[in-house]
C-alpha cells in the first residue's frame, strides 16, 4: 500500500516541481520580462528545488521499474521492493553528492 500511495504522490510532486523548474528556466532565459527574470532566476538555481526533484524523480522511476518487474513475474514482492528502494537510495546519495558537493 505504501508503494502505491508514494508512487501517486511522487507523480503529483514531479508535476508541480517540473512545472516550477520549467517556469523558472523560462524566466532565467528572459522570456517573462526583466522583473520576473531577476526574482525567479535565483529559484532556478536553488538546491531547495533540485533536491526534492531528484528524490521524487528517482523514487518514482525505480518504483515504476518495480511495478513492471512484478507484472512480469520477476521475484518476490518484498525482495523487489527492498532492491528498488536500496537502489534508489544509493543512486540518490551518489548523484546528490556529485551534483551538489
């Protein structure tokens, strides 16, 4: 039940965060006027936006792979859950460390 709920919530969070990221990117490129460019340009580079985006993107993707593997009959549900959770966590730590430190 947790994975099903988290998969749906992370999808909604990705929709919101990607919309904000695209809008701030357009503002940074100067497509929304100079006043908005200055105020939203800082949001586009903020880690406060990027870290949750990376988190939700990885977990949503890995849990989607988990669902496909279970649909194909590959393994036990609990084993596949822990394998995808650990893989997503490890990827999050490595990519987060490489990008932000």
